[in-house]
C-alpha cells in the first residue's frame, strides 16, 4: 500500500473488465474477462481516481466486436456522392477483443465526455487534491489514471456526485439537446417518446409535458409504463411487449402524431412514423433496438416527400457548446422540484456486464443505469 500526506491509501492491485471475444446478440458476462492487475500510477499532469459509479448506456454496443455481421446503425453519409471529404462524422472508436471495456462511448476529449464519477486518491496536477470528487474516466475498472483537462471537479454540496451520470449526465444532455434544439415543440401538439422510461426518454417526457404537449410514451413492461405515467406525468404509455403499437396509437392519438422522439428504431419505428401528421417531425436520437443485430427498420421515403416531413438525426458530441446551458437549466428545474430523474444501481464491478445486458433488453427497472463500484463517501 502507498500512503503519503497528500494522497489517500491506494491498493497495489485492482480489477478491470476486458472484452474477451466477438459477441453474438446481447452481450453477457461470458463475453468479458475480469482481470486483476497492478494499480496504475499517474504521471505529471494526471490524477489517479477511485471509481465510484460508472454509467451504462446502450450506445456502447455498436462499438463492441460482433460475432456475426455488424448491423448498420450509422449509415454512410458519402453514399452516392463523389466528394464527401468535408463531412464531419464523429469517430467513437471501436472496442476490440482484448481491450479494456469502456463506460463512455468516446475517448475523453473534454471535461464533459466521461462515463464515470470517482474520488481523486493521488494528484500530480495543479488544481486537484486527494479527496476531490470528479467526473471523468471511461473504463470498467476500479482505479483509473486521468488527464486533468478531461476532468470536471464536483461539489457534493451543489448536486449529488452521481448527478453527473444521471440528472446532468450524457444521456440527460442528449435528451435536452434533442428536445430544445430540434423538436420545435408547441403547446397542444402530440408527441410520442420511445424508451420513455429510459435515461434519455424520461427527461424528454417531462420537458414536453411542461411545455403543454400531450405525451404518449412507449416502454417495456407494465412497471415501466406505470413509471412513465405516474411519475413522469405522460398522458399514456404503450407497453411494447404486450400491445400492438399501431392499434394503441390509433386509440390514444386518433388525430395523429406531431413529433416522434425515437430512441430505439427497430420494429417500433414504423407504426409511429406512419401516424405522423403532415409537417410532423421525427427526431432520431438512438437505435437501441438495432444494436444487437436482431431488429431493423425501413422508412418509406415517398411518405416523407408527400407529408413534407422533417427528419433530424443528431449526435450529442456536436453540441458541447450547449453543455453549460443544459447543466444550469436541468439543475435549476430539479432543485425547484419541477423535474425528477431516477437511476438504478447495480452493486459492484462484477455486475457491470449484466447491467449492460439489462440496459439493452429493457430488463431493468425505469431510470438511468449505474454500476456502484465502490463506497460513495461524499454522502457521509
């Protein structure tokens, strides 16, 4: 064990998850290896952080190796064009067999792109000291070395430290950007939100209701549907595991749909798309149903033309300049009691693969999924 007046006791060894093989369908515990190794040490300008929480999100699945054909969840913007050299396409970087598993989708390029929250145990960077709580880090492991510029210092007196993975985390930011920047929502309109009980959907549902829209959610199972209506305030919620989505929409929204905020694509997409009104909006946020290579969807372009629909896909990485405004807006609403944002904890590093599987299949309860890696001393 190392110990000094400016640092916290650090174990000589720690554990980390690695990708063990190409994965068929939904990832499971047998697709990863939990390895004990020497605890890393920071260099000048770096921090050693004890991981307390890691974020689990479905968007990491397309980055993992596939045992069969990789589903086309990104498309190719250059198709049919001779020169696409100026296209800006974010590169999330694949995770290969034998590499460390990540909680974040992309390598940390700013203080807002991490997938973990932890406590500094050794600092070799100005402005940080042992004991500070920070947002940053990407890996499914117990200790991680981070570059100081890619870390955001947290104040537990302002918000709970896990809020940077939940309330003001990447998923919540995604929902905020999609709703505020692209929905062009107006009071009295109708809106459908898929994966409405999930990390993105639960923020979108509440923002739409606050703006006076009639909101119908889609979720997996009766418990999640009750969460969407009773806690989030949606007008109704369709259980995609027990109901025909088209028939349910005809009953609930016979006049049609103005906005579809789509987090899942797959077989859920077309029934909602077919019920969009003229000048309706389809906001393509995620494709969780397609990440495992089981489901796919096809949109009829003739209908897009006939209805003059506006379809807007977006990647939250393009909107880092909005992060400060998002954080201020959502934190204020939460402190005023106008917003809830729930999360579900999976205990211990051993539970991380199962947490990812449940996230991808909808087997978890409502809310954002976190893995609780080590004690949260910020709560006393």
